[in-house]
C-alpha cells in the first residue's frame, strides 16, 4: 500500500481559459478522471485515515517552461482529483489541497496523501 502516485498532466482542454464546447470538454474530463482512477488503483494508493481530512499534496511538473497559474492548474486537475477520490472510495471534500508548481519539466502531477500537515510540510 502506498500514499503516493504519479498522474498524467491534465489535458490542455481542461484549463479554465480553454475555449472549447462544454460537451467535448466533458468527454475529455471523464476520460482523464477514469485514467487517474485506474492509475491510482494500480499504484495501490490508500487513504491515510478512515475519517477526517486528508492532505492532498499536488506537485505539478509542467510539460514545458510556459508560465502557469496555480489556480488554473487546480481547476484543470479537478477531474484527476475526482478520479483519485473514486479510487480511494471517499468523498473528495475530505481533501485539503497543497499545490506547488515545480521548476522541473515532466508533464506529470505527483500526488502524496498525508493525515496531518506536519507529515507533508517538507514535501
């Protein structure tokens, strides 16, 4: 069992600034959600506690050096967060998020779950 998983970068169509028809965006969001769920299940990620908040540490490794806003990344990753919650069998309202935009290139989102903020403070 693990408390970490590496997920793919959210598709550009999920960015709140993308100009895309809602139906097409919905299909892309559902595919990304399902992919994140399957990857999380395969990684055997587990919730750090049965009840209470779960600290969701999200390290965003962009696919290129283009500048990004953390609020747009959080919004674009929402289907991924839902897929993670699906894999854990929990309501995503338990997540307390801690996003970081990393300077390294990678095109991925590294996720770590902790029961307390102190566990992840050095992340």
